[in-house]
C-alpha cells in the first residue's frame, strides 16, 4: 500500500478547511504586521495585504458549514444517555 502523500491525506474536508483557516489567519497577521512595521510603498501592496483576511472569511464560512454537516450526520453514541449527548452538543 502506498504512503499517503500531501494530497492523498486521510483528513476530512472539515480538517482541511480548518487548516486553511489557520494558515489564512497566520498569513493575515503576518501581512498586517509587515504593513504596520515596514509600510511598503509598492502599488500592489494596498490590494494584496488584505487578501489573506478575505480568504479567512471564506474559510470560516466553509468550515462552519462543513462542521455543521459533520455534526448533523454523526449519530449519538450508543452507550450514553441521550440527554448527555444533547448537553454536550
């Protein structure tokens, strides 16, 4: 059996969208810090530095929809009381 590569990971869509969200937030913070500390004067910088923040917004929406679908599809555990499952959710 072949080893899973970076694009054949067993990670779910929820995990991948969560990772994308984390990377977008990190890139957004780095670009905001660069904008504040270095104040680049390049013409394209004014349109490019907010891009990771817009991607983070899209990733939040994608993650929340995928996570809600994942939670809705998962049946409650068989060995616990229904009220415990509802309280945890």
